């Protein structure tokens, strides 16, 4: 699509009085439209909010998800329940990556409506830099931007504003900027957004069903898109692509709908570009750009230069996993040294849902750990101190009412080793029942330590019946550990953070440090059941597959057993489990420090040639 013009999104703090008036005039026009007009304020807000416009989506539902009701009229009482159109708000497994792409389209949709109503001189939706400004923007406190009518409820939105903790928000955004894949970036960037909504603006914004009817949400989301654009520039400088697992997923309700279902999107720009990769070239496809891309006064290049200096010292994080979703809440925790609190009420980690609707998180196989850096909060404490751990101190709803702490998981203590990207997760066995039973993260170079209260290694942990009495490397989606007599905890690396499938159905990766070996019978036979890989610094070898297959791949200990397809194990814990779309195992974490040959085989199909020898060469 050719852009007749490219609009510039600027900082809301820099808006002139003339431009504030133009934005108010345009907002007044689209608020005045009836529900028969597809570009009315209420109808576009309905994409995000209630009443639910879209079916509950799953990875197996066709891209053209049918809409629940026609023409944006208030649905009858017996209408299907459905869910928000933003799939990330439906908490579907493996769709973490959709947060910024979907909201990029959504914010643009409102911007197009404003421009169409107010004319070409109407400013683009400005961004509210809530990492540096702790008060409400002036635009949001006057005229049509102070509130909005909630569809089918006959009432307006309200707010309960509290000044923002900009230092903490900036720290969380900084952590997101340090990530190098779109899945992890979206997992990290969503928490500061939730915090602005829940702990800052409050009121109607604390509920997914009503948040989009307050115009201030679009100033918040314009900033989120700004952050997404800044991170895209970081990826270019890192020479790392932005690759989605669901690259052809048509995000609802933007695309053309199937026959028999009305298409509700009136704007050709978003109608024709509804997939996550479409939005990456936002300047040429969506015809907007930002006045400048800075974070705390730093350009993307300056940010990376500073990060290289900070990389030389170790970092400490609290690793949080949701026990429940669907409830709008805040969680705080203490940093504890042994049994002594040394920092209290760190946080919050915020959750954004439909008010008080509690829902057990069933997404154990999805990327589910959020990291909150606490390095700057340390005094004389050493991040490497193995007696440090975290305890939940408060759990509250958005109005400050106490919620049961037993509805939370204990955060892990995770540290990054100095001058590396190696992350070590620490679990203290005295509290093992308080941790999430399933923890999945995006760190290629990671390990776990099971510790006693004095920081020494526990002797009460096994994996595959083998004692775990030292740092244990994480190399696959599911490592199962038994602590004591019966407590089971599963920890894994999510290969989908760095893998995708090509047009031939073979796994590949754009990550420069990855060597991907397809676990595909035809490919293996074509390569005579062997693959030679040169020894390269910091190269990781992944054995991977694309199909949702029953992958009973096991590691074989020696060449004779490999040749004879013998001693392939019998317990289910020997099997490296399959997962949907572009997943696998970390076979070799660093080829520079590896040598020899590594053997893998399919337990059930080894005798038919489904086996592979990987040799590391000089």
C-alpha cells in the first residue's frame, strides 16, 4: 500500500493548544456516531472491550474467526459468551507474542477513525511517556478525552488516578528492551503496562471489558507501540530479526471475514495487513512514524552501548509466575536473606483481567515466567548470595483489598552471571511447595539450583532418579524434578522463543547463535543419519521439529547402543516430550566447549532409521 502521507506521532506533553482542540473535535465526532457506523468510537473500542465480539480462539481455530453478533448492536441476553478479540487477553497457550502486534493494529484503528472524522490536519494519537511523567497528560484531563460512554451499559468511564512510580516502570521497560526475541519481549513489556492501568489510572481501566472506552487508553497504547518500535530498532542493531511463531495468524477482528459473516473493519490499511509481520514495517504499511525514538534520553545505539557496560556485573531478578489469571490485582514481595527481610514490598507485579473473575492458569507449556530486576535495590548484598530468596508480602485487588496469598506462587530468585547471558534459577527446598509446579522461560543458557536455607545444595532432589546435587543445566521443554518424597516441579526452556518453521515444514532459526538440526525422518535419511557441526564459540545446537508429533526422542549414551537401537530407556521421563509448532531440545549448549559425537534416537522408530549422530568437529 502506498502512503499518500506519513503522520508523525509526538509526545502528548508537546501538544499545542491548537492540536489539543483538533483531537477533542475529532473525538467528539466519532463519539457522536451511532452504532450503525463501523468507525464510531464505541464500535472500535468494542474490539478490545465488552460486549464480547469474538469467539474464544485457539491455535486450531481458522484465522477467520467468526464474530459473535452482527452490526455492533447490543447482543441479546442469551448470546454466546465469547471473549475479547485480542487473543493475548484470552490467555491462549503460545500466543504471548500477539500483545504488541494486536495493540498496534487497535491503536491505529482509532487513529484512522479520528483522522477521517477530523480531517487531515488532525494530529496522530500522541504517546504518553509514563516512564518519565508521573501525572496524567493534559489532553486526558479536558474535553472529550476525560471519559467515554461504555457500550450497552448506559454509563461513562471513571478514573481513580494515583501518581506513577516512573523509576520502577522505566526499570521494567528496560528489562523488556534487553530481550532478544518477540515472545520474551511481549512477556516482559506487558507488566509495566498493567501497572500504569491498575496502579495509575485505575477506575474503568482495571477491567478488560471497559478499559477501551476511556480515551486515555489510546495514549497509553501509543506509548506501548513507541516501545515496540524502539525495541525493533534494537533488534536491527543486534542484527537479529523479529520472528513470530504464528506469522500467518490473521488477528481479529481486522481481516476480511468468511462468507456469511459481516466484515466490520472499514479501513483498507488494517484490513489488508492483519498479521503480526505486516505491522513490522509500520511506516510504509501503516503510514505513521514517531518524532524520535529515545529511552531515558538514549538512542537505541546508546542504550545498547550502556547495556554492554552493565553486562559486566551480575544481576538479580524475581521470577514471577501467575497462579491465577482473569483477576485485576497487584502482588508485592519481600527480598529475604535466610529468614531476615532486607527489602520489603518490592513490586507490584500487576494482573489485568475482568475485575474479580478468578481463573486458574492452565498455560504451563507456555512461556510463563516474568522477570522483575531488583539489582538496583540491593545494598551490600551480593546477587550471588545463595541464601537470598523472595516471599510474597501482599496480594491485593485493584481497590487495595487483601486477596489470599495462597492464590500466588513464591517468586524464584534468578541471577544472571557477570559478562554472560547465563541465567541461574534458585529454588529453596524448604519452600518447594510454594513455587509454581511448572516454570517455562526463554533463556537459552540457563540452569537451576536446589538449595537449603544456608545456601548449600540440597540432597533431596532427583531427576530421572539421578540425584541433583549441583547446578543443573536446562536443555529441554520439560525437566521433571522430584523434591523429597513426592513434590514434583517441572522446569523448561521454551524453544519456540527462537525457532520457526520454513515453507518446507522444517525448523529453522534466525538467531545467529543457533544451529538447527531437523528431527525429520526424510531429512535424517538424506543426511545418512549424521550431522557434522564445526566447533564455534557460543553456538547452540537445537534438535527440532515442526509438526505436533509424538516425538519419543531419547539421548543414547554410546555408539553401540545407537547402532543396535538398544537400551533406549523405558520410563516416560526419558522421553523428550513434543510440543506444537517449531519446538525441540537443546542438544549442545556451547560447541566451543564440546567435542565428540552425540547420539539421539526415536524409541519406537529407531530400527526404521529414525536416529541421528551429531559430531562436533574442529
